[in-house]
């Protein structure tokens, strides 16, 4: 009997804890497939006291018997990809047998990174907060039909294609008045490409079709978050791909009618890295306390994350856009010990109240905050405090979706699988 593909994605501005959740649920799946983004992602997994950060490789890689697929919607930097593989080798994990790469995935060139830096520098004070990994320019070449794909590496003229695209980039860099990528960067890239050629390259759309037809369970893993989606995020302070559930279809070649459960990951508060609107941001001691308690620093860039209260209109928007069927709440333990926590239940936009995310979130917008009783220590082996249960129930009621998983710490063992009591 044909199976359906489940989707797991971020319901905020990224950094919600998707890597941990994928690692926790991976034993229930045969295939974990990344469907968009690139090395700008940073999925952190902690178990047995050790921290692991993945950027491109799917987060199911630490679970034996799980196949991990990098889909066509992902953009791959061979140098960073190779470093990830070597880091896994260093902890005794050879991923080569369980790792598949779509031939349709696009490659990030050294000159893409140079263009990213030049473009961001030219924006001056209007910078969007790019990670400078070359993601945007690579997706631009993809939509401009100039891109270099993984499958092109198997063609006899692959070097000619690489040089042609590099020359195009060099002409653009001249217009910026910026230098080209250094020669050593090119050599390092070419050496990494040789390793990529030796990995398992597949026609991923056919691979997944066959897997689903044979009853295998597939989980699509998203990167970044809903509010960073190129179409439905807080544009222009967004990423360059579709981070929403529809992106799982185009990023893996799986039809919409084959999608099953859609799990949205969110923190019990909000964070954001880089520039862009953030209605509930806390620019005070409370925000700093959350940052320190939650270790809110980017796993890819190391930049401190901006912190704020949970934004329910934004979360409800994410539920709507993605068709989220269940939620996973992360980092509720970070707020432990606070007498009162605030929750944004709506906005005042140009003097008028609304509970919807407006088109332009960067305008005159103020959050409407409601206080709730805080809670004490949260432990997996103890009943949840009544005040925390009320917090959960309030979120479920406001967004119309049950919370089925709660993370109470960074380790994979600090997780509660919750039997939903909320009926949609």
C-alpha cells in the first residue's frame, strides 16, 4: 500500500529546533529528505552529552537504518558539504552508505559567495542579514536558468559549464567593483566536487515515488522557518526559497495529494537572526535573560539572536499557510522560573487592532500582550505544572492545532510525546 510523506518545518523565523525533533522521530521513518535551503541552515542535535551541527545533511543521519536524501530544492556548497562528512567521520559515523543526493540540486560556486558578499555590502544600512553563504545568488542562477546542478558533474562538459558560469560571475563582480573569489577557493571547491562525484547521486523524484509506493515512511525536513519564506515571509527580510509545506512538493518532486501529517515546530517564545521586523522583540533585561538561558546564538553564524514573546497571530498564520496538523513546542524550559510570561494575541497597526499578520510588518505595528502565570522547573519524569498546561491549552485554542511534542531541554532524551487533548 502506498504511503504518504509527512512534513516537518519551522513555524517561526527559523532556529526553532527542527534538527532535534527530526532526530527524535527519525526511527519512525525510512527516509529523511531535506527539501530546500542550503548551508545557511544550522540544525543542532545534542545527545549523550555531545553537540552536533548539520547544515546540509538531513538530521536523521545519526539514526541507524535511516536513508538521508538531499532533495532537488536544496543548494549545495561542496566544500561545506565535505566538511560536514569529515566531521561525522571524526565521530565514527560514515554516512556514505545512507546518504543520497538529488541530481537536480544546484551547486554553490565560490563566486556565488563573492557575489553574496558584494550584494550585501552594497545595501549599506538596508542589509537583510544574509549569512553570506552564496544562497541567494545560487537561487538567482537557478531561476535565471544559468545554474550548475549536481547531475551536471556526471557530464563530459562539466568543467566547461563551471567555467562559463564563473566568467559570468566575474563580470558581475567587476560591476560591483569587488574582487573575484581567490584561486585557492576555486581549487578547494574543485577538490570537494571530486568527492561529491563519488557519492550516491539519484533521480530523487523517482526514488521517493518508489519508496512511497513500497510503503516506506518518508519525512520531509525543512530549513529556516515559515516567516522567512520567499513569498509569504516578512519580505524582503527572508530567505531565497519556499520554506513552507508547498516547498516540500517542489523541493522533492512529491505531489500534494501524497502529503500526510504536517508538523510545525515553534519555540515557547520567538527569536530572529539578522535584520527585519519583529513585533514582540524584547530590548530589555528580559530579552537578554531569554537569550542567555536559551543559548540563543546562531548555529551557522554565531550571531546573537533577537528574542521576544510568543507571537500567536504569526503562529496562526504559519498554521494556515502550511496546513499544519500538529505542533511541537520547543524550549519551554527556558522560561521556567518566571513569575509571568507575556503572549502576543494581536497587533495595533496604524491605530487599529487586528489579529492577522499584515502585509507590511515593518510599519507602525505594536504587539497586544496578555500576561499568563509562569511555571517552575519542567522535567520529563514529572507531571507538567498546571500553569504550563494552561499555557499549552491557550496556544492550542488560539491556533486551532494540537501540541503533540514538547521539548524540555536540548538533549534528545528531554522530550515529551504528548497525547493530544485538543480536538480541532
